[in-house]
């Protein structure tokens, strides 16, 4: 059976406490486009949270960036480490393409997960 590429609500990180827990863990990895924070979550799947600040552009640009990151997460999910909550914080500057987002997420999620495990 083929792997499902859906992105249901249970895979989304929401709520102030959930974000504070991930940021408080201080396990991160970054590059020129993105910073990713990770924290183990005791679940059999990864969850994604996004924090896109006003420095990344006007509302239209921020929403587009969020959509791009969600799509990259959805497509790369089978290759990402399970059992972690991830928060992505894009850096201001030129927005990456979908291919760049996919490569960045894959690499940064692994690095952040390795740092969170020990």
C-alpha cells in the first residue's frame, strides 16, 4: 500500500504551551533560510509548527512561506524522523523554492532531532 501524504490536524503543532515546550528545549539546527527546533513528543509521528514573523514580509508573503513549508513537510514526511515536535522559523530574506524547502527540512529536521536525542 502506498504511503499517505495527507497532512491531518493531529500532525500540526498548536497552542502556546506546545510551542513554548519545543522552544524551551533549545535543540535547534539552522541554515540561511530556516531555523528548526525539535523536541521528542512520545507519539509515533512528527508534528509541525510554524512561526513566521513580520520580518519575513507582508501578510501575503508570510502566508505563502507557510504554505511552502507545510507542503515541503507533507511531501518529506516519510523521510523525516518520527516522534518529534518541530517548529520552523524562517529567516528574513529571499523565499526559498519548494525544492530548497524540501532539502532544507530533510537535513535540518535530522540535525535537530539528533541534537534533541542526546
